[in-house]
């Protein structure tokens, strides 16, 4: 009987990071003595685009230069989406090999988060951009995830011919899945609302409302 491996994204797939990000922005405004915008504006896509473009400044701080603090310092305010701990426990209990790869930073805080939820033992490798040996900022998301995922598959002993799923909420997760010749599973949480439908160019093979439904999908095949 073939075994199964699942490679999971973190932010927006397993982890609801919105409160982490909101608190980071509020604290930055407070330290710079600037009045923050509304929560709705802070959590909007346009605000994030201003950060990633490097245009957004809060006082004297260019926010893009500090945004890694969200994952490194605010993980205690993060939470796993509803149903995710039970899903991870079900898959692990059924012998499915699990790995997490993230193109953002925060390996140690992620491990601490999983320990808080009692699911660390469900995973084999937990790898983030922190694990790219000093060249993380120079590597685009899809390439970062590809290198980390291949390392994770080696660590898990994933043999050729076993079933492989890649699960995420962004186009880079779908690129990763295609590179690994895996079944790609998109989720509508996080940034997944912008993913194309299954069958469309760049779309996943399967699209779920959230990762909570993953155990039924994987164990039912």
C-alpha cells in the first residue's frame, strides 16, 4: 500500500495571522507616536501592497524593513484556524507524513505555536525562510518553498511513487505543487480568495473552504 505525504503552507493555510499583523501595526504606530488607521484598513489588501512595495512608512520607519517582526515576535497572538488541530491529528494518526514549509521567517515561533496547540508531534520537518542558510531575502517565494519542500521530503523519506499533496493559499503554493508533481490543494482562507478555480490556469487541482477539510480529502482517496 502506498504511503502519503502532505506538505503544508503556514500563513493563511494553517495559521490565522491577522491579529498578529494588526498588533504589530498598532505597536509600530504607538512607538512612532502616530495615529493608526482603522483595523479594516490595516487588514486590507491595499495596505499590504503598500508595505510590500516599500512605499508605506509609519513615522520614520519603512514598514517593509520591519515586517518580519510579525512572525518573529507576535506569534503568541496567532491562532490555528478552526478544525486544523483535529485535521492534523487525524492525518498523523492515520500514518500520513506531514511537513510545513513557509517562505516567511519564524521557524522557532512556529514550533512554539504547534506545541501550544499540542500538534508538534504531528509534523516531521518544520521549515521556514530562516532555514535557507543566510540567503533567504534573495530567494523568491516559490523558489524558497521548493528548496525547503525538497529538503523536507528527503528528511521524511518520501519515496517516489507515494502520494504527495501540497496545500496552500497562494499562487506560489500551486507552483510548488506542480514542480513536485503533487496534487495541489488550495484553501479559501488567507489569500486563497484570489486563487483561480480548479481547472483554470494556475488553479489548484482541488479547492477547499479551509484546511479543516483536508483529512477527509486525503484519507478518502
